[in-house]
């Protein structure tokens, strides 16, 4: 939060590249190690897109379904409820998704919910899904397939652009799938990915900028070792 914390640029020089993919109605992956600014990037991106006014954008974490014993139907229910709750942070009331509690459990619930929401929106939807690679087994595969199945109906009946965000690139999602499942690599079941972005750890210059912000704020001069 810029009003509370010392900050580097949350977009790390990737904003123009990401915007180009969104404008081209593409789906993409953002991956990086923990604590390198992925969630900050997503929140900043959603707020900026909403402020610019061309798109409706929101973030949703899928981590709540990230355990092996959950069923596809139960995971889909968690997803749409989480999406509804989180959207309130980013969106005006008139752009909110439909209420999730009237929807019956279904293996295609996420796709149906997104389709219903997009049909009701006056602008294209940009959906930023965090912690996707926390999912396991059939839930992971089902989620990717639902997103792929809706791809051909975008942007009027499905999100114009979807970002999958986590620790891994899409080709490594097979590590979270069962050994007896088909390959979950780049060819299937998410062969609509246009590009992957890797957010690097902070550079020396960015760390120095953070230290300089502290000095400007407090007057404390820090000895640099690099």
C-alpha cells in the first residue's frame, strides 16, 4: 500500500506488455517466486484498468480450494463465492458479478458463472486469477478446461483476457496433477495461453530505491554494502 509502505514500481516495467495482450484478447501467465510482488502487481493492475475505464477488472485467489481432497463441484462453489466477495474491493456496484448462492453445484459452474456475468457487463471483463497452481488433480485440470472452453466465446460471453498467476509457468502445472492424469503441459488443457511473464526478484537499484525512501522519510542514513 503506497500510503503505508516503501514501494518499487508494482508493474516492474511489464504494464505495457500486459496491456498489449489484454487489448488483443489474449490469455497469459504470470509466475514468480514467493514475495516478489505478484499479488501487488495484480491489485495495482486491476485498479489501474478500472480507473482507465475501458475494462472491468478484478483479482480472485483460488487458494481456498488448494487441497487434494476437494471435489470439482465444491471447488467451483468456492471459486464463485470468492470471486463475488473479492470483486467488491475493485468494482462499482453496477459491475459486480451475480450473486453466487443461487447457483446449483456443477462441474461447469465457473464457466457458467463467468458467462452470465460477462453477458450482463457493459465492458469486457479482465480476470486475474491468483494462486492457480495451488490447485490439485481434477480441480486444477477442470479449472483450466473451463477457462479454455469459454475462450472462443470471449469477450461478450466470457472474459476478454485471463491471467493465471502463481509460482509456476503453465508447463510446470503437471507437477500438481495426478500421475495417472494426461499431460497438463502447454498443449493441453490450456493451449490458449499466448505468453508467460516472469517477475524477477528486486534488482539492486530497486532495493537501493527502497532504502533511499526510508532515509528520506526518517532521516536515517543507511550504510550500503552493495
